[in-house]
């Protein structure tokens, strides 16, 4: 049994990470999940949150992601995030997230019915994420 | 016969033109590199996205409850054409080829009795289409302030399209852009993005593991489809940016070479007329001396 897996994190604009990991914690839409080697194949959608990848040497790298999806296999985990940045990224990354939050708030204000719930959840997740980054 | 002074002036002006085109060529080369890098780094995301979506679409698409973005609205009466061109000229046939492809499609659709709507991205295409199809324009996206195409630009366009689609403004959406092949060759590409089309997975390719989907196949697909549209638009924008700089680079290379040839020709003419003037003066002096 392999005890590492290939972890890739790509955003539309670039590939942020590609490394061997022992476990990856993913903020899935219905709650955080941790993928380890030999995980059953699954595709999940993401919510805004922190993604934690543990490298072979035990170092944990944190990334902040917004929506997207993750594809998990027995030997790999690929995360395709709409927006992703290294978690302790201050300054521009933070500003970008705050921009998202503002936009999301606006959308939540305009939305109605079921989509309002979705939009409000997105706002709440973003707020959470920003707090977690501090 | 132009005077020596005239020739001199013309040579000077062609020389300064050559300087400008040379500089533009070098700027385009630098920008091309960046645009190519950007297109390159966007590829893994787009490829993965496409792979996952086509897998999903194959399993969900056939059923009755398929999302409208795949199944379409059930009619193909109203077509939305998104024509992507550049903001600036001096890039050879770059814009004309896209516009030509768009014109062809517009005429074809019109002949078939369909309704056509046009959304333009980039000023140049708008200008060229304005004369004949002004009444078909629905919107225009101005990219002149955008220095580097970001995913945000693409998702803004995609969002606008989705809103229109949801409002029932059109049934089919097609994008027009130039696919970057090499510096001297760009291929005008016409791609239908709504309803989404996928290349059939290759026969014999690994069927892939059977994935579980969370929350559900439909849920994941509903979440992915809009992203798929943004991704396709983003890819198109990046390809277009690279093509534009490539086209500009080769156009300016040609211009520089032409200017060089012209300078050579003018210089020869200049030397000949100078020689003629000298010969004339000599004849005058000699015949003057002989007359004495």
C-alpha cells in the first residue's frame, strides 16, 4: 500500500502546487473531508475554505480556495479551484478574497428563494475563511 | 523626377517608419511570450475540467433531468454569437479573419431563418461588423483597460451570458476566436459553448474509475457547468491574446522588411540622381573650357 499520493492544486490561471502528500484536507461543499492514499474515487464540489496538504516530510501547507471541485483517486488528489492562494498570503490575496466577499454579499442581497440560501452560505463561508486566515 | 532634397526626405521618413515597426515587433514578441505562458499555465485546469465534465455529461446527459446547459432549450431559434477580437489594430489579418468567420455564420443563420444576436468583445470586431449588423448587437465588452487577461474577465462575460440564457434570451451560444497555432499561423475557430458540447471520449481509453459524487451527480454537474462556460471563454480569451500578438509580430516583421527594401530602392535612386547632377555639372564645366 502506497502511503503517499500525488496532490495537484490548479487554478484557471496557474498550477499552484504539485507534490507528494500523505494527506489532504479538503473543504468540500458538505463539510471538510480528508483524503488519504487509497481513498475511494470521488468527485466533490468545494466551498470557500482552507485546504491543507501534508507533505511527505510532515510539513503542512495551507491554501485558501473558493469554489471549484476536487477529484480524488486512490493515488492522487487534484483540486481545481476557481481562485486559490497560499493560505498565509496576506496583502493581495487577502484583498482579492475581500473583493469576492463584497461581490458575494451583493449577490446574496439580490438573490431570492433557494439561490438566496446558496448565496448566503457562500458569504458565510467566505467570512469564515477570512477569519481563519488571521 | 524628384529632386535630391525630396528623395532625401523620403528616405528619412521611411527610416523612421521602419524604426517604429521594428519597435512594435519587439514589443509584440515580448507580449507574445507572456501571452503564451499564460495560455500554457491555464491548460491543465481546462483539460481536467473538460475531462470531468464529459465523463459526467455522458452519464447524466442522456437522462430527462439533464441541465439545460447540456440539453439546450429544445429549440435553436435564437443564436448568440460572441465575437472576440482585439482592441488595437496593426495586427495583420487577425481581426478580419474572425470577422469573416462570423459574417459567414451570420449569413448562414439568417438564410436558415434564425434570429441572430451579437455580443462583441474587443473594439475592432465591433467596428467591422457595425456597418452591416448594427441592429443585431446586444452588448459589447470593452477590454481596452485590461492589460492582462484574468479569469475574472472571463467569468464576468460568462456570468452575463448565463443570465441572458436563464432569461431565455437565446438558445444557442457560439464563440468566435483565433486559435494560436504558431507566430505565422492563427486559425479562426468557431465553438459552440451553450448547449455544451463535448468531444466523445476515445474508444478504448481507460474508462476511469467509477467516481462517487458528492453531493450528487446532478449537483456536481450543476455546479460545474457554469464554470465550464467560464473556462472555455477564458481559454478563448487567452488563445486570442496570444494570436493577436503573434499576428502583430509577423505583420510588423513584414512591414519592417518592406521598409528596408524601400530604403534600398530609394537610396539607389538617390545615388543615381546625385551622379546625374555631378555628370551634368562636369559636362557644363568641360564644354565651357572647350569653348574658350
